[in-house]
C-alpha cells in the first residue's frame, strides 16, 4: 500500500493538475471568471483537506491521527467502528462525505455534553449546539454552489487515496501471481491465487470484500 507521504504527494499533485483543468473547463463553459475562481479554489481546498486530514486511513492507527492534535479522540470511535479498508472508509463518493458529517456531529455532541454538565453545575447556558447546527445548515442551503464544490472536493480527495490503494494492492497481487516460481519455494508458499482484481469494496457498502496486504 502507498504510505502516508505517498498519499500526501498524490493528494497535492492531483489538486495541482485538477484545479487549473476545472477552471479552464468552467471558462470554456462560459462560467464567469470570478465564479470559476471561487469554485476551483473551494474544490481544491476541500480536495486537500479531505486527503490530508479526513483521509480514509483514519480507520487505522496512522500518521493522519497525529495531525488532529487534541481532537485526536474524536476519531477513536470511527477507528473502532469502521473495518480497515472497507467500503465505509475507502469506498468512493459516500464515505468521504460521511467522515465530514461524522466530524460535525461529534463536535456538536461534545458541545452538547459540555452544555449539559455546566447546566447541571448551575450555569444556565443556551443550547449552542442546536443554534450552531441550524446556522450551519441554513448557510449551506443558502450557498448551494459552495456546498456542492466542497462536496465534490471531499469526494475527489478521498477517491485519489482509495484508487491508489486499489492500484497498488492489485498490482502487487498480479506481480506475485506472475513471478512466484518453484525456484523460490519460500516465496511460492506465499503465492496467492489470481481471482481477479477486487473492486467491490470501492462501491458496495454490504461487501465483506476488502483488499489484503500482499
Ligand atoms: Zn488507505
């Protein structure tokens, strides 16, 4: 599997290619320059945040956790709940958006607990968590282009990671099948049967299929 620095490089490099391409595509489609700049910038930022901070590898102990500092504990339940390299972490489209929703819900949950504890201690506080949730949802509904651009960037940021894992996993499997020979019994013992390139884990939430480390 690609390690974290490789995934980081792929995330940043793909955004460097994707952002001007997206900007050019919008300009060709007669989108105004200011709108094209805003959309391309938001997609680029969301793509990098998704790949570097909200990485699919939050489903295991990885360098990504260290990037969250004191908020590291927010991702512990996620790591416990989500099987490693399963659709729910590494699948395309839905999982990156679920990570964003999960993070938002966890922050609201923490705020709710804080409010409840302080209220119990005699400090009558307003329900900030409800007000923040309502304001965020209202803002997202009122700015559909920004919302959609953010969602697209989050999806592409996760997809670059998952596709890189898929390519490396399948490539290593293919090399082992092709080159494990009788001349190398120790290597041949580990030989794996070629049963096609697994792709269900990228698309199927109900699949038990997730690529092994070869
Ligand atoms: Zn991964």
